[in-house]
C-alpha cells in the first residue's frame, strides 16, 4: 500500500509520515516548498512537487497511489486566503483521487463544524465533507479538537517570555492530544472498514480549560503568567473588522476559531479499533519535557558564557 500525504511538512503531517514509515508503508509526499522537505527525503519518502494553489500540478502525484491523506491547510503566512487552498485546492485533490481510483481518502476537519457554519475556514471544510460524502470515494473525516503542540505557542512561550496571554471571558474545556498519538490512531485505522464514509472525532482523554493549562505551565516553569481577559463579543467585532481587508483574511479566520472554545464538547471514538489498548500521552508529561529541554538549554548557554 502506497500513501500520498499532503501537508507532510506540517505539525500533524510530519508525524503521520513518521508513523506510516514505522508501520512499513511506502510514502509519497506532495510538497510545495522543496527546500523545506529535505528531512522527509532523509526519512526515505518520495518527494513530488505539487501546489494546492495550482491545481494543474496535482494529478501527476497520484500515480500508483492507494490512499490519500490530506493534512494540509492554509497557513497564516500564506499570501492567499483560505478558499484558494481549502476549497479550490481540495476540490482538485478529490477530482484527482476519483480519476486515479484511490482506495481511501482521509481528510481533517474540526469539531462542532455544523454548529459554526459562518466561520469561513470551517465552512470550507464542511463543504469539502459534503463533496466527499457525495463522491464515489471511500473516505474518513477526522474532526480534530486541538493538539498539544499548539499550546506551546499559546501558553508556554508567552509565560516564559512574560508576555500577556489573552483569554476569553467564557470557554469550555478541550480534549487535546499530541500529534504523535493522533498519527498512531490514523495509521493504525487505515484499513478499518467501520469508519469508511464516516466522520470520527479525534480527541484526547482529558479535557483542559485555559486556566488549568496556565496553572500547569506556571507550576512547571516556576513563572507567573500575565493574563488579560477579552469578552467574546469584542473578539467577534475584531474579526469582522479584519475581514474588510484581504491581506488580513487569514488572521480573521484564525480569530474565528476562538468561537469554537465556547461550545460544548461531545466525542465519539467507538469506531476506532486501536483504542482499547491505546495509551495516550499526557499533557503534563508533554509540557514537562518541553520546559525541561528549555531549562537544560539555558543552563548550557550560561555555562559556556562563563567559561568563554
């Protein structure tokens, strides 16, 4: 079985590549920036050029492919808005998969997607889910809540650098998990027929609220967080202002994800075969490892500065 992975240089994508290699799959990665993919080539993957903003570059990558795993999405640093990648590019992927008669198409969406239809990026993902449901493809849609890795930029680094952490006045807890755990679940369920043509919630076992995460980071780092609270209606107003200017559309879309944090969560993992014996990594251990690496590095820098 040969996998085509789109978004292999991203936070989730690279972990999917690593796990698929560990499981013995042949891997081909569709890459836009070849310079950023050197590590994937070193891991033993085949690299092919393809750009979701240029649909004509996509079909040639589908030769001899069995499964497509689409882990790509627009980035805040991109010069174009989400529709270019997460609608036009994804439609091109689906059409290429149909022509190539791909055995399975894996797509990543977000929790609560039907409850927030006016969020632009989520609306695009929902439309792609609709396209998959009405295609002749076997597919699985994984609906993600959030990953440990994102909490580093959101909480851990601001606390270390004594930057203000902006919090919503109200929010619900989220069942985060690591991208390593997510990739194991995804790869181990590649041949799970119970999740064909279905959506599956991809979440961790323990729910964490913003205040709980901050308290954990404070304990592990030995530093106090600087917190400020912003009412949800102000956040929504800011998002509307940013939508006026095309160059801020990606920022606007990211702000809109904050709306998801005020929604109640309900998860269904019953269709994932590997979970009866699966051992999740904990957020406590993940953050402990992160802060440990930071403090060891600081000690090394301080040591070498003293002897130089």
